């Protein structure tokens, strides 16, 4: 996702931006942006949220990190190339007050390692904001070429039982809200307190 090369009315761009605007309510202290892509969201939060001390923005793609460094530099943001499932990532990056990870679960082969890394790096009392598109389920094919699978809503809801508090939200276009009966939502967002 490269916002500078997209029309402002592009639906996918607006969906992605809406998630970062949603996360701003929770942004404070030291923040990890897991799978930051080209860095536009990390920079947006760094510029908009005064309570942010530092954002560590991580992506596995070297070209995305290179682009982020060139186009979305901010003194509060540190861009890092790394794998979200790397068992040593917690030792290298440390602890965070807030972890943001949007549209990552569907790209990760080792879901368990990824979620364990997040839990390990989140400070006690810290907040995780994580989203994913819904689909046919774990291990089932998807039409998206870069998605390993897309979890069902039920599978997503069971991932956060070890957190002290979890609130679920749903997204359709730019609208993010608690679930309303009879509405179809293509994306789920969990806000979890450790």
C-alpha cells in the first residue's frame, strides 16, 4: 500500500487509514507497528499522537522498509526489517505499551509464534490492536494471492483468551463499530489488554 500513488477515494486506502485513526485513541508510550508496510501509518500516529514516545515499525519486506525510510521518516519512528515470527525478535526489540498489527494474521505461516511474540513484547497492562479479514477459515484457500488463509470470525474470536480484557470491533469500509445484528463485516479488530 503506497498512499502517495493512490487516489484519495480508493476504498482499500480508506479502510487502512481508518484502522490507524482508530488506533490513535490507544496510542501512547512505546509503540510497535507490526507489519508496517511502507510506514504511512506509523508516521501518521507519530505526527498525531503527542503521548507517543517511540514507534518501532517492523516489516519483513526490505523494499517496504527502504521506502518507509525515504518517504515516511519521522524522528519518533524507527523502521526495522524483521520477521514477526522470529523467536529472537522480543530480545532485540524489547517491551511495548501498545502493539498495532493490522492485516498480518492472514500472511503468517506460524500463527502461534507470531501471537506468542506479541504477548511476550506487550507490557503488563499494555494494549494490542489487531485486525484481520474474515474468510473460509484456517488452512483453507483464499482468492488473495499473498494470504495463507483467512480466519473465520469464530476462529479470530478465540485467539485472545489469555488477555485480561478483550473488546471486539468490526469494520466495513471506513466504519468501525461493535457488531450489530444482521450486518456483514469483512474485517474484525480486537483490542486486548494484557
